[in-house]
């Protein structure tokens, strides 16, 4: 797999095609649950392939190659989520750009309040940066972030606490601690200063 990735990163088209074939069923599966206005199913599949190619380009070969499958899955899913959320925000902004009786345009460029601050922090992080940040978390911290923000589950802390047999307050503190670490890591990427976790 490492040799295949190395060739793909070196712009070997046959290597890229081989990796695309490996992940094509996954891309099809994810494409079926995505709806984007003015985008056909074929368009959405192509977007998934582009997300995969981007993951190949960004993956660091000095790391464990065995982590590439989860990295590729995250790249594909997050690429779709990014487009969907952008479309939601765009539609919300357009719906608020209504004209008054005097034909003055009311430009209300606001952020959808249904997207809370914690989600916005995660949404603004490029998926490769978030992938690296997740590796800085311990097992429990990573588990709760993946459950609430990365998996197909709706962000439900109560459900997580029940599934794991953990106290709700403990899970709430765990989530806050994990998010704090992620934000510290991302901040260090922009400032160039290392963060101590």
C-alpha cells in the first residue's frame, strides 16, 4: 500500500485509478445520502473522487500507512459535509436578501444560529488538520469527538453517555476538554507556537 500511495502522490495515473477503484464503493455509498442543489448524482460522485485524490496528495507517507483508510474516509465524508453546510448557509443568506417596498435591498448576512460555536470551530478546520489534531487526543477524547462530530450520529451527548455507561456530567467535561485541546492545536498551527496538552 505504501508503494501504491507513493506512486499516486508522484502523479502516477494508474496508481491513482487503483486507489479510486478500492474506495469507489464507499464513494457511491456516501454519494447516495448527499443532496446538493443543481448537482447530479454523477457530479456528487466526482466530488467524492476529488476528495479522495486530495487525501492522497495530503497524506504524509512518513506516518503509519495503515491509517490511510480512516484518513481517506474522513476526507470523503468531510468534503461532502463542507459542501452541504456551505449550501445551507448560502440559501439562508439568499432568503434574507429581500427587497422592501422602496426597492431597497435588505442585506442580512448572518450566521445560521442552528450551527453552534463548537460545531463552527470544527467546521472551519481543514480535514487534514483535524485528522492530525485528533491524534493529539487520548482514546476517550477522540472517541467522543468522533461520535459527536464525525460519525453519522446526531450530536447527542446523552446517547453517548448511555452507550458508554458513563455519567452525563463526566461526558460533558470530556467533550469540553477534547474541544479545548483541538482548538489549542489548531491555534498553534496558525501562530507557529507549540501547544502543551
